[in-house]
């Protein structure tokens, strides 16, 4: 069952024209819409399902710099600043707490990974430091894990996925943005080789700029336009406990579990060492592009072949603008949580911190992550279709970096100086 988010009063009438159309009302698209609306640029967000119905409300809520690639650090640092001001910006608590994030290691190889990352970033804005076993015990008391050490970033934090997207959507609407739910974009419209609008199931919206922020669906929409975006789906299962006394407010990531405090006093928990990889046709088409990742992370993937393959195969990859699109057939991707993975997470966590033995499970869900070959998103223009900009492929990092990612996308669409250098995210790198 998907997490419940606060409903937003969206628009029921499709505007005939605007300046910018954003495809997808996930948190990145919504932040871009808010940024554009604050600049008095007319913007319409079109969503096939409902606001934040997929990964934007299903993620873990971590806001981190730790373990990000060096080229991704500026985006994470900019997001820290924007998250800190977000509740004031949208006049609503989004659950942002700068409580720190810690990753812990059991063996030399895991510790060497943290040491190597810390040396690789060497950025003045990164306050990460290595931890001894004694420091782990002080920061997260009551543990029984035999930890070799860890890494801790006090300025990392968390926010609440079930609060943030709705609050940003309401603020964008208050500034003049239009959001239309249950309205799938079937195709991009062009004139003279440039964007002229989008064709939706309810009709066409004329515009000069389109921002595609469609998450895992972006590949299929672009494929229908003859553009190849390499992304593959992975499924993360998550559980939430009822309010309980826990060992720390710091978010903790171990090799085979993670936990962080929820705003209601419970904890968000996952099996950090495992993701479900339900094979689809795209895994076969794109697999060779992911060989370096597969070699490095094969132990993390629970690969299976079953119903998802057939369900994906049943969705068309080519269709006309007058035809029913895949996005109308599947309004919300809602995979079932994997109870075995969630049980593994709880078993491993209880062995390390026995306080969780009394935890009561309140909810469980799963979400689909769209992963690129280098695990960095695409934020930039598509040269083949002038007027089309992408903000997609966030590889599990979208929520944490969404304030800066959405603003960067808005900067590029509107021709403003970009909040950070967009070069690492250009589409042409693939």
C-alpha cells in the first residue's frame, strides 16, 4: 500500500496554452514549477495519475551528501540550503531536520569504501568524518553490532516525502502554477522541428518549452519520439514502524539495513543491501550499458523473471497521439512490498540494535527507482528537439536533491543562470 499524502486541490480544466509544460507531478517537477511560478513564468504541470503518487512519496526521505559522486556534491550542497528554507518558502512544515547521517562498516572493504569516498570529494562544504567503533556507540547507543568503523556527516538530514511534495504543489498553485491530475501526456507536439505543445488525453496544450520530469516513465515517452534514454527500473521495499523509543535521531545506514526517524516518532526501515530487479525487456535491451554497475553491485540485486516482465511487455512502446497511451493504462506504478526483504531488514536491525525488537509495523510499501548507467540524473536539453528539457533518471537520489534539481531544470528552461554547473547531467553523455 502506498503512503498516504495530503491531497491537493488541482485544476480540472486543461489550459489551451502556457509558456512551460511540465510532464510529471513528482517532487522535481513540482519544485521546478514552484521556481517558475515564483518568477511569474506561466507553467502547467500535467500528471497522468496524482501528485507524488510514485517514488516521490515512497522514498526514504534522506537528504545526503555522503557517498555521492564528487561531481554530484554541488547539487547536494545547493539542496541543503534550499531544504533548510523550504518550510518557510512553502509556509508548511515539510519535515526537514538536519539531524545527520551515518554509514557504518563491518569489514575492511566496507571501511575502505568510506575512506576512499572521503578522499575523493575533499570539498569545503562537506563536513563528513570517519568514526571509530567507540564513537558509533556514543552517537547511537544501545547497539550490539561488531562495527569496524563508519562515516558521519552532521549536516546531512531528512525530510518527509508524504509532506513535502504536497506542500510544494500548494505553494506553486498559490503562485499561479496550474496542476492537472489524471491527465496523461500522449505525445510531444512540434512545429518546424521545435516544441509547440503537448498532446494529452484531454487535448493539446500549446507551449514553447516542455520539461519532462516523468521518472521511470520518461524512457517510454521519449522512445515513442525516437529518443533513447537509458534507464532501468529497480524496486525498493520499505516499512514504517509505529512511534517508539529509538536509539538516535541520526539516520543510520548499515550494509544490510537502514533506519531513520519519522516525524511521527516511528522509524523508516529498509534492507539497504538488497533491491529487487524484476526483469523487463529493457534489462535485455540495455544490459550491456550497466555491466560496470552489475559487476560492482551484483550482490545487491535480487534478480527475478516473472509477471512484471509480461506486464511490461503488454504496454505499447509505439503509439499515436490519438491512441490510448501506456500512461493511461497504468496511472500509478504500485509494486507490492517484498515481505522477505523487509523481514531481513528487521532481523538484521534487531541484531544490531535490540531496541527495535519491540517495534510494531504500521505500514509497508515499495517504489520503483529509475537508474541510469552512471547513477546520475539527466538534467538538460535534448538537442534533437529544441524546447525539450529533461529532469529524470535520478537513480534513487531525486528526493534529496529535488530542491536544487528542480531549480536547475527551471533555470535551464527559462534561460536563467544555473544554480550549479549542469555539465555533469547533460543528456549527451549517454
